[in-house]
């Protein structure tokens, strides 16, 4: 039996995208899993991109043997963001991870975070702990996938998506109005 290896990695200073981290994602009306995508800048974080790609290749060599990795295996865990038409993906690699169980989500000072804290959010920068695993499923085929083990909020960034905008300045102060007018 081959020795068990550790494929755990820390993705430092990456941008969080498509984050379903406090509640499981919903696909076609069904709850699926907790998941997130982490954007790694191709130029500024080229060493991290290289490290992740090497870890994926080592994982496959260990799984199948050197020179025996099937060409049909999809490496969907890490894709080129330039192939996607998503805000913020240009010139980035995108690492996708998921988990069936709730994982650690902490702040900079390592205190636990909850959804009502408002962070982490899609667009902010985080550190993430991820791992690799292999799936051979009739629907998805043979592929390398990412397991999400934990997220640490690092710093704010421009939020992705249609976050709710503050519209409080568009209302009048009605605190002194008489309730009898209604």
C-alpha cells in the first residue's frame, strides 16, 4: 500500500469569490456543500501558482504512478481565470474548494467569525487551507478536486457581485413625524 501523503496547502493573500461559506450552496433547488473559489494573481503570486500546480501534479503521480497519469483527468480544481467572464478573474488562476462539513472561519486575530460579522465576503482577501482529492464519478468524470479546510479573513477588498448598497441617505428623517398622518 502506498504511503499516505499530505496534499494540504495554504493559499495566502488570495481573493475570495463565489463564497458559500456560512451556508451550503444551493444548486437546482438542492443544498449541496460549503464552497469557495480563491483567485491567485498570475504575476504577483506566480510562486503560489507554481506551488499549487506542482502539488496537483505530485498528487496525480502519487495516485497513479509516474508516467501513468491518465490524460483524461480534469484538473478542475485550478483553472485559468482568463477563460471565465467573471468580474476580477482576469490574469488570475482560480482554485475551487468545497466541503460537506462546516470548516473553520476566523478573523485576522484568529477569533471565530459568523455570517452576521459581514466578513469574509466575496471580493475580500483571505488565507485559506485546502487539500486535494480525486473523484471518479459518472456525472463529473475523473478529476482532481479541492477540499476546503479553513478560511482566515486577511483584509478588505472591493466586493464582487450585487451586494446591497447603503440607501439610507435616500430617505428623509421621519422620526419627528406624527403617527396620526398614517
